[in-house]
C-alpha cells in the first residue's frame, strides 16, 4: 500500500515510518505541519513536538530522497486551564 508519512521531526514519527516500510508499504512522500515562524520552538506546543521542525526537510529530501510537503499550523489551544 502506498502511504504518506506525517513527520514531526521526532524519533517516533520516523520510527513508525520505518516500520511501515519494513512491513512492505511504499512510502511515496512525507508531510510536515510546521509551527509559525514566530513560534517558540523550544517551548510547549499545543499539538505536538516542534523542536525538530527545522530539520524535517533535510531528513526527507537529503536523507530519504523523497518529495516533501509542508503546511503551517494556525490556531491555538482552546482551553489552557487544565493542569495535568
């Protein structure tokens, strides 16, 4: 089965992509939802890890040799009052 990997820049998204390929699926391209240029890449994200976002393009195009598609995340947390 052909698939598109959504990579965050972290080890978990890369590892799950590797496992999919090992199970015989065909990786056709990679996608990334990037934080806005003004975002604090070391701070907390309301969706997922942002610290590796600046390296994803190099991982995909340089190391994997695949097409890369990206879109900027817009929005924010709806409720920040929860403590967990």
